C-alpha cells in the first residue's frame, strides 16, 4: 500500500516557517547594524568637516578658542616652536550615540607671515615631534 501525499504536512510547514523566521530576523539585525554604522560615520564626517573649517579659521586668526556647535565642542590650541613657526591644533569632541566620548584632532604648522625659514629649522622642528 502506497500513500501519495500532495502538499506539505504540518511538520514540514513548521520547519519552513522556522527557517523563514531565522532569515528575516538575521536581516533585521544586519540592517540595524548597518544603520548604526552609517550614523556613526555621519557624526565623524561632520566632526571632521568642522575641525577642518576651524583649523583654517584658527590659522587666520592665530588665537586659542573654544566653540560649541550642535553636539560638537571645538578646542583650538596654539603652540609656538620659535618666532617663525606655530602649530595650530583643533580638537573636536562629541558624545557618541552610545554615550562614549569621541574626538578628532587635526594639526597644522603655520609659518608666521613675512618670515623666512631655513631647511635646518624645519628639520629641528620635525625632530621635536
């Protein structure tokens, strides 16, 4: 006696439903992770643009500053190595979405206007860092 079964039985249907559920849940976990990474990169990129902008402003103004813009705190610090060279450092800090403190630092060496600098002075300066 042979039985020809057509369609799915209950057990096979439950197995298919279980596998489908696992696939859908893994998709949502991956999607959530991708969206979190995208938001983090967006915050970082905005901080980088802000730091670069403030670095150029500080190069022109040549004075230390502290500015708060949106979620970002911007610190500008100046260090004089000698009468010809000044280092401008901009640090941007913000609190990430998970509560941890994040920051970006950009530095730039500035030759003070009207001054001439020798190769030896640059070499000495680079050895300091």
